[in-house]
């Protein structure tokens, strides 16, 4: 089939690409060659019309000569195969900021440096359970993703993990990292137990959680210690999450840390990248974020208490919304842990959030897809009924997976003072074992 576009006679070609029907109109009458889509690159023609699935059309409007020298020095370039070229092409479109490269997170006595403000230097805290680094971040408009890769370095168990940042406001977790938990404000439950650094106040904000993840049972380190026919264990586990709404507009540098709670000398190894995908056409919206509460005891190895207050008490806090923000949402992450067979880890429990005496969230968080991640878990115990420990459903988490947050819209929330409560139907202790909940909440919005 022939057609004329911009005075050039074109031949129509059809082809299928990844379940898409493509139509192109190609002319051989120009000295330059090319196509508006990278999915079709003619070697001897110029595509003047491109149609995908009959409903997306690109048509050339005009052809102009240019004085610019567009020649390419082919002779001095390296020759690569097509997979290498495609990888280089994709990687060139976004920026990867390497933060940690196979850094160890374990349990051992460490010396804490007095100088903790250098850019791109790894610091270790809380007996090796935390690694922390200050980085520069791009200021252009775009989307941010965290990509974490984890290997067991000797620890066989599924552990709570958290990627977090420390806001630059008043007292923070950094004070506790350097000088101990006594530097943090605390709350006391109805059993007189103390919980350090859990809720924000006028002079303190807790660590702001960026990503909640859970290590599998011994990926990599234990792969060769439990060989089973038909089970091809993963080399490592990769977690990736969009954190755009938590990277605020007024930051040019930030602290990013990784916590894995463990008591093993070998522990774990992690690599972490912050990936920035530019979107110059995004609206000029300035983001705002306030860490509200966080019971993930990232200083567990230093004695920070577990979030077990919900058995006898309620997490309550007051906070203030400034006049300068709008379109608010609460980013709420929750996972239940502990106990024996009747513990909250394996028994569904309702979570409620009450704001100014009005319920805004009522849900029983639960994951029934944990068997999906079986091949991440070589050290998981195998039971007489054929199931493995990593297969069992849990309170909103699975070994070898991340737990995405709930997004609770609060667009009608006005400026001023407010009161928030988190209520969880936490189970009773079983002997020496207790249930506890790792919850975090970040209020996000737009600056007016």
C-alpha cells in the first residue's frame, strides 16, 4: 500500500511487537533515515507515519534542513551486542545514586565516631544494626525510587528491616545514635513501660520510614546448605519502592539509613540505590512531610523497646498543621509480630486510627501471599504437613518481601491543632513471648 506524506511517496508496513499491532509508512526518498519510535529503526528509510494498535498515531508535520553537524564518529566507538546496548540506553534515562554497596549489618560492638557529618561516608550505629549515610539528592522534578538488595551473611532468620531518613529538626534519632537512648523523649504505657522516641512533639520528630522490608530465611548464605530438587534458591532479594512523596522539595541533602534487627555476628549485607527518574513536565508542586510516629525500634540492639504498648494502652499524640500546607494524606505502615502460635504475627488483628474523635482507618492488615516468596527462603523450616515456615500468612508481611504503606486521604483536614490515636487489638503474652507492632505514620501534603 502506498501513500503520500509531505510530498514523499511512502510504503506501508505492518508488524507485531510485544502484542501490539504496528503500522509504519516509510519513504526511501530522503538521505536521512529514522523513526519517531525506538521500536522500529529502518536501515534504508524514513518513517513519516507511525500507528500503534489503531489508536495512537504520530505523523510528520514538516522536514527541515539543519546547519548543525549531526555526523557521528562511528569508527572510534565500541561495538556492543544488542542486550548491552538496550541496558545502556535504559540506564542513560535516569540517575542512580549509589548509597551502600554490600555493607554489613550485624551485631557487634562498634566505636562511634565523634565526627558524623561527612557526605558519602558510611556510619554504623546501635551495635552494628544500623548503617547511615548523608547524600546529595537531585533538585529537578521527577520521581524517586529506593532499590535495596539483601544477602544473608550468616543470619538464618527473617528479620524486620527499615530504610529511613532522619529529618533535620531539633532532637532526632541522631542524638540517640551518638549519645544513647536517654537523649530521646519517651512515653509510658499503663504498665509503666517506657517507649523511647516513638511520637513527634514540638522539639522532636522520629525517624521517617521510607520503606519497610523483611529479610528472608537465609538467602544466599544458606543456599548450598539446604539443596532440594526443584528448588532454585534466589541469589539475593531485591526490593524496590516509589518514595517520591517522602522526598520533600526543600532538601538538597539527606541522611538515609538501613536497619535490620539481628543478633548475628555475620548478619546481613545490603546494597542500596536511590534512583531518580526525571519528569520535567510535572507541576511545580512543593512537597511537605511530617513524621508523626514510629514504633519500629531501630535501636533494638541498644535497648529501645518493642511496640507492645497496644495490649494495655493506645498510642496518642497531638500535632499542628501549619497554614501553608494542603492536600494532606497519612502514609501508614503496619506489621504485627511476636508471640507463639497464637501471637499477633499469625493471628489477624484490627488496626484503627482515630483523628479528632473520628475514625479515619479501620482495617485488619494481613498477607496471604507469603508462599510466593518461597525461593527466597532456603533456611525456612519445613513442617510435617508439607508447608514451610515462610509460606504461612502473617500480619501484613512476608519473609523476603516489602510491605507497602496504606495511604489515608485527609484532604479536608484544616490548619491548626489535632489529636490522633492508634488502636490495635494486640494479643496477650504467651509465657515469655509477647506480641508487638511495628507501625509508622508520615503526614504528607503540598505547600501552598
